[in-house]
């Protein structure tokens, strides 16, 4: 991610990175072969793997239990696919340490799924406040996984590339769905692009941070799978952002500024 200081009203941003083609996640197969007897209302999320998203792994949250289709066969009742929450005495954060996923001929390691209460953030974060006003029971979902990628080396376990999904991206907050048909799709190991890390509200006369990330967009709000780029993206690779400001005076053309983003955080 990169944080240049900008002073402006933002009209639009063009990220100067050549986009790569990715699988059409709207056409992805959402069939689940077999499900357990849930104790509460299940919440669904679908993980897709590889450049063409051919490998699919279901996550289903059932209260304090998470079911993980580790081998990607659509059967959530198999041994070892039921994961209990980690008991750590923290009543604001629920953690599922789900371990490895062995599907599609690859082994992805150290899957963590987090659910965070958002109430404490609402007072200082207007976007969270608005989201909770629309969804009072909402939780903040986030994920982390060390992904095995052909031809890429990262700082994850065994040289895997660390990828993570924040509780929100430029499209909104990640939320597991009430049924498989509407489940968000997170695409790990897919084509990368430079993207805004979140929504930005820039105001004339005030400084603001423009924060970018590298990752793969998914299907649905909050589904961007970001890359921990240290050791993966060369240090000499700098994204550029073109900022288009409103004209100084009526009838004049808009003002365009090109920024090369060299600072990493």
C-alpha cells in the first residue's frame, strides 16, 4: 500500500496498471454436495483458487463453528472440516484457525477467519456508522491465507504468498451470505491489479491519504484478496495514479496531475 499526501477535491482516479483478464466469477458453480446439520442460521462464503478460479472451497459459519471444505469436493460433513472458534477470552473478536486447504493439486496453509464487532469503531469511523445503521447485527469479516502460487515466492509458510482479505474494500464491507446463491466469492491466486484499498473522501483544503493495494478483486463487497507484497513485488515497481481535479474556473478544462507512488507501508 502507498500513502502520498494529496490536497484536492477528487473527481476520478485512473490507476496506471495494465489489468489482467480473470475468470468470470458470476458464472462460478455454487453447488454444495453435502452439508451438516447446522445449529444456527448458516452464513456462506466461497473461496476460488488459481488464475481461472477452477478450484472452489466453501466456508460456512454456524455460530461459533466454521465448516471448511478443505479438499474442495463440496462435502462439508467430512472429518476435520469442522473448526471451533479459538477461545481466547476476547469478546469482541472471534477467531477460527482453520489450518490447511488441500485442493486443486496445491496446499494452501494457515487459513484464519476473523469476525470482529464493529460497534467500537462506529464513533470514529463514519463509514462503519452508516453500515451499522443499515445492518445493526453486522460483524467485520476478514481472512488470511498463505497461498501456493506457481512461479511466485512469498514470505508465507514454505515460500507461499501471503494474501489477506480486509473487512472492507472500495466496494463496501465483506459479509457472509444467508444462502449459497448470494455468497461472496474471494479469488486467491488470481491475476493481480493495483486498486484502491478503500473508499476515499477528499475535501478541498485538507490533506488526505490515498491508499492503494495490490490484489485480486472478487465477487461482492469486501472480497478483494490483497497481497503482502514485500519480497513479492519488486521494490523498483511503482504504481502511478492520475488525479483529475475540477477546473479552476467555469469553462476551463479539468486539471490533471500524475503521481508516482514510491512510499510503502
